[in-house]
C-alpha cells in the first residue's frame, strides 16, 4: 500500500471527506458530492482519482450499488478509518420524488414508476429494519409541519409500501381528489380521516376516507445536514 503522504493533496482530501461524510450520514458520498467538496468540476476527474485510490489500496469500489465505496486503508490521525462505506449489506432504495410536510403538494408520477438508475440511493440496513429494500421507497421532505417529530425540510424519509395504516402512524397520504400528497400522522375517526401535523403552527387536514389513499408508512429518516 502506498504511504498516505505519497497521495496527492486532492486524494488525501477526498479520503478525509469520504470518511467524515460517512461518519455523519451513515452512507457514502456520491461522485458529484465528492467533486463539489474537492472543487472538481468533472466527474471523470473524480473517477480518475478514486481509481488511483483503489490502485493504492485505500478504497474499494463496487459498480453494482449506488455510492458503492469502501475505505480499506488507514487515514493518519483518524480513528476507525476502516469503517465500511456502503459495503455491509447496502440497500438501494428508489428516491421517487418529494412529499410535503406542510400543505399538500403534487407528486409528479405515481410512486414507484419511471425510476431511473440515478434515482436510487444507498441506505444503511438499519434504516430498513426487517423489511426488504424492494418493499420500500424514499421521498424528500419539503416543509416543516412534522418538525416536532424530528423531520425537517430536506430530510429523506424511508417508507414501506402499504395501503393501510394504524392510528398514529406517520404515512405518505395521497389525496386523489386534490391530486396532492402529504406526510402526516394518520388517524381514522368516526366522521372521516384526520391527517395530523407535528407542528402547532399547522392545522390538521380532515378528509373523507375515499379521498385518502395510503401509499406508505414511514420507517426511518435520513437527516439533511445542510
């Protein structure tokens, strides 16, 4: 293995960024994020340097999973540098759009349809619990109506595909008459359905059961650090 000091300054920067990013996020950065951090405008240049790090024995790469990087070489001054990045059973989950944690918003496509390769994200196994990745999907949160549930604008929610919910569960609810979707706590009441925000600044949404389709139940949240 080439000595860390023999790597270029750019490659050392990339190594430290990959480690710090994964420690915070729980999954590795994308090629674009590495480029932005290291002021590299070309993804081919990022790939070139990542391949140099592979050749030097510092990382391993997998083309079979999104963000498939793994640090295998020690970084001076960093403890636990051999932490696996996206390698211990990484799961690819479709990031299918955005969802409102506030007033309902439109969802461009039906959940799960028209997913491109770049729309998949790598999710740590712990965020899926006992569920298979094929049973799940992800949505980016817009708004702050669920902030008291520790979900804020820019976070990504991981959901299990299902069309039923128990009272109190957090769900992605599709309102077909309004052609809109929203993220709320679900409650079935005698006169209909209450979609309850977790922010006192927002009022509950009351809808007829025929105008409320459950698309998924929230399993976990991937935090935004912006």
